[in-house]
């Protein structure tokens, strides 16, 4: 059985390395992108089983990446876990249901940074059904 492939899209290199390490420990193949534009390209070319997507990024933010992935025939079925530090930075929270209100669809999970490794692993396993 081939390993599940996870695309991590985040502009914080330390956080990407953290996610890469804990996901690879779970036997997952990890590919990364450091901005929304690169994330879109990799989602289309690599066909990952799951995307972990940061909200605040250069070039194209995570909300727009989410919307574009959902509108594209090739990527609309890829599960997405949103990652954000918005609440910590500006004190305003956002949720899956907020995303449904704005985008008419919600991600599979919505996790606030800082994120404990166990929460990420649990969310990934739940979404990938492993």
C-alpha cells in the first residue's frame, strides 16, 4: 500500500519543518510549499491525499487557495485542514462554520496555532481515515 501524501502549505519554515517531522513519523509522504501560489501548483501537479493550509501567506492567502482548490475539478475533492494563528495575532477567531458562510463549503478541520503535535496527528488521521 502506498503512503498517503500530504501537502503542507505555510510560509513559516520552522512550522513547516515541525509538521514535516511529525507527519513523516506517522509514515506519511510530505511535500511542502511556502506560499499560496506554490501550494496551488503543487496541489494540481502532485494530487495529494490531504492539504494542510495556512491562512496568512504571501502571494495568495489560504482563504483564496481554499476557494480556488474547491472550484477546480482536479482538486475540489482533496480534503483540507486549515491552520491559522489569526486569533492569537489579532484576537478575532474564525471557524469552519465561518468558512462555510463565506465560501459555501468548509474545510475538514480548522486548527488554531500554536498547535500541539497530537492535535495535528489526530486531525490528519481522522481526515485520512487511518
